[in-house]
């Protein structure tokens, strides 16, 4: 997993794109032959169609060495003229993913027709995304399937649990650079650990400037990179199949228990009122 540590705003300047692409190309050359290489959310600061030649080169190189390459980048759908925050699969990997749960104001502007353009805050880079389809196929690497969550989607337990039931590995890519030197990225990592634990599947977390980590099916951090430094995290992951109670039923048992307790309390209160009235 590559942690490039590119500046959150500076990387979107056109003059920085060649350097970023060269860096990823060099790292891919150094790691050729790996089973899987992962680049984080919006690793490529350009629309997918704008770097198609580069992606074709990476795809051919990865296929030559039987390497799966998963990369985060925005893409534009020319058919319905919408932007998506996406993960793209290249080389020995197939499929892709478009983010379903978007961050208000960061990735889309609520009531955009009134707020867009009022102040600069509402015109942040990449703040006009559309949500991906609720039902999407999983990314495939050989015989294994990967369930994906982008950035703070990892905080939504039920959508990931639905995908995790069909997956062998969980993946989350993120760009926590916006949070600076705060507790946000650390909290984000803890949330990812919970998702791994409740689904009992290993989770790979690739980020722009930390905290990139291998997380076991028990939610333990096996390896991680420090924040605010570029690096590559190498490791092994053991795919797992099967369902946990949470993967299968999500919050339904807890909700059913809450309803049962509420009915019981209501019934006892009514009996108490009837007894007092008599």
C-alpha cells in the first residue's frame, strides 16, 4: 500500500500532476511482481479520462507481472454528466467502485442551487460528486473478492456488512489530509478496526498521509505507517470467507431487543396503572 503524502490542495495544481504520476510509476516498477498494489483515495489528482494513457501503461505493466493494482481517482460519466469518487481496478484486478455515502460540503453541497458560489467554502475542489449505485459488484483479484469503502464510508456499518458477506478482504482508501495534526485520522483508524472485527475479515487501509495499516480479522493493527511521511507498507493478508452474526443480521437483533424491552416496559406500566386504578 502506497502512502504518497501529497499536499491536499497543492496536488490539484496542473503542474504537480506529472511528478505525481512519475512517482507512482516508479513505485510500481519497484514493486512489480507483488500480488496486490493499492493507491489511496484520489491518489491521481485528475479525472480518469484525462490520464487514460498513463492508466493503460500501468494496466499493461501490471498484467505483465500478474499484479493487481487498485487506485483511487475521480471519474466523469459522459453519459449522464456526473462525477464520482471512485476506485479503479487494473492489471490482474477487475471491477471498480464508486463511493455511495458522500460527505456534505466536502464532496457535495446540499441545496447546491442556493449555496454554491456564496462563499469560497462551498467551492472546494472535488465538491460536486454524485453518489454511486447502492448495489455494486465487488472488486475481484484472482479467486478473491474485495469489499470497498472510501474514506468515511467506513463509518457506515450496514452497507459494508452487506458487501462483506460476499467478500474475502475488506478495503478502505482515504485522504485524511484535510484533518491535519488532529485526532480525526486516529479515530478514523479505530472505526476501520471495528468494521474488521464485526465482520471477521482482514482489512487493508491505504491513505494519502496516514494512517496506512494492515488490520487483522480480529481488529488488531498488524502493521502501520507513521503520519505525514511518504512510504510503502508491505505485508501479507489472509483472505477469509463466511458470515458473522453481524454480517448476516446487522443491527436487526439489537433493534428487536429494543422493541421487546419497550413493549415490556409499556405493558408493565399499563398493568401498574390498572392496579392503581382498582
